């Protein structure tokens, strides 16, 4: 395909530039590859920040709905959950646990976009959609190990004070943690590395295929729109493609996310552990609440996924388009 679209962002232009150098039997411009990786890092940070700020309230609602008891539910539906949190805990209640993903955002997004870009630059055919799926899977698995303890702390913080009034006068989860960092330290003291990395394999199981679907669908949608318009995908197209890819990626692994959330939340607030393992968590959840439990909280997740990923991938794509337009070696060299 001749048109640069998405994470071929201008990766398309960079790859053409590297191929030109190889065909001319010149040394591979490693400095330009290093710059490309650095731009991946910065772009990922900017896109991740935009997505996190937009999506965290929806994530809080998703976690609350996933973990509430079917027999004694605190919330009737997504809207009621939003309303109840704001009434009892103020708007800030929707942003509980935000410091954990924000504090590690730079590193996590550096892994995702750095690994993804590196894989795409090293495959034989970077234009093949299957390679975008492969690169996404590798990136998802690579960052899952870092993401897992971050999400553990976020989940603990989001559940803290669940159901309390603003002043904390009504019964609710005890406020054990002053912040995400304090939460991680407390979990470490209680259970060591095993406690901090509780649910890591479930995170890998969720993130690996999810990111494959994510980048594959983003690239596919961008290409179809670019082919129809006869030019590279504009801002509106990037937003649409990002939103669609985000929703599809969540749909592809949502049951695994429900089990992960329940398994990681087990023992929150110093309570005794209910599940002996991930499979036991899945089985007990199914036995108590049926198959529908694995789709609980899906609506706020999809509502969140569209604007979050639209903002994230649009910001990343636009940033790299503006910064990654390497000039042909012929220019200035006359060769």
C-alpha cells in the first residue's frame, strides 16, 4: 500500500528510508532508528496520558460493577453507579487509584509502543496485517508484567471506601491505603512478590491477544478509510479507528478481565483470600452467578474504550506524523 496510514504512522516513511540506505549499500542509520524508538516513547506517553484522564472514571465504574455481589448489589446499572459514586464520594471518587496508572504511564507506554514499533521494523513485510497482530501480541505480553501490579493497586484504591458517604460515616471498606505507592508497599509486606504480582498471568492472558486485535483492527480501519478517500487518514478517521479498535480489543478478552479483576481484588483491605487460584476464581464466579458474570461491567468498558482509545491513538499518530518524516538521502547528497 502506498499511503501511510496509522502506526505505519510514518513508520511507512521510515521503513522506505531504511530500505533506501540498504539498497545503496550504506550503513544502516542507527541513530535514526534510535530517534524513532525515542519518538515511540514520547508519543506513547502523550497518548496514554490523554486516554487515562478521559477513561479513568469509566474504569472505576467498571471495576465496581464487576466486583459487586449479585445478591446485594450496590448499583442497579452503569448510570446508577456513576450517580451513586458522585453523590457519596464526590466526583473525585471516580478518580480513585488514578495515581497508580499515571505514575507508571511513561514506562508502560514506552514498552507498548517501543516493542510494537521495533517488531514492525524487523519483520520481512511490515505492511502485512498479520504482522501488526503479531507485533501487538508481543507488545501486550511485554508490558503485562509491569501493568499487573499497577492494576492491583488501582483496584484496591478503587474499592477503598466503596459505599461510604463522603465523610466516611457510613460503613464501608476501611481506608487502609494513603495512595497507590503505599498500597503496593502494604501488599508487599503482607504477601511479598507473590502478593504484588497476584494475577500477573491473567494479565498476560488478557493483554497478549487484546493488543494483537487492537493494532490489527486500527491498521485495518485506517487502511480502508485511506483507500476510500485516496489520502492518508485524517484526524476524524484516526479518532474513529482508535475508538473501534479499542472496543474490539476489549470484546476479545473481556471474560479474562472479569476473572483478573475478581482475583486481584480478592483479599483487598486485609480480608482473607477467597480463591485458591485463577481457575478457582472463574469456577466460583460461574457457580454462584452463571455465565453472565463474565460480561458484567461490559457496557461502561465499551463506553470508556471508544473515547480513550480514540484520543490515545489519534494523539500518537498525529505526533509521529509531525515528527517522523525522514528526508530522502538524495536530498542534499545528490546521490
